C-alpha cells in the first residue's frame, strides 16, 4: 500500500471505492486524483521535469491555470515539446531557488 493510499484510507471523507480506484491507476493519474483540483484551479509544479503531471492536469482540467518551474533547461525544452504536442497551455519558467529564498 502506498503512502497516499494509507493516508486516504484513514480519512472518513474519502469513500473506499476512491481508494480502490487510485490503487489501480498509474502514478500520475493517482497524483491528479489526490490533488482533487477544481475545474478552474491554479497549479504550480516546482521541478516539473518532462511535464507529465502538467500534461495530465491540463488534459483533465482544461480551464486550469498551469505554471511550472524547473532549473534544468533540457527539461524545459522536453516539457515544452510534450505540452505543445498535447495542446496543454502552460507557463514554463526556467529558474532555480534555494529553500531559504522562498521564505
């Protein structure tokens, strides 16, 4: 059982069938389900890598405002190609920040 499943299992507001569905879904789908984003949500993905999570959120929530930050310029290009190919509008930012910078 994953940490996500254990956390959800202990919550009274999450039906058992949701936990079962998350167990069978691929990882990215499980993350998107666990986020429970509304139709017009905003999401900031820090360290988006190839943009897989952003692509899945954009596919499921086409009205969501999506932004990604990553320090690796190679990941920015890979994510940009992926997201463009699936038609998901995302603002991608090439940046690096230390934990102390965010305070």
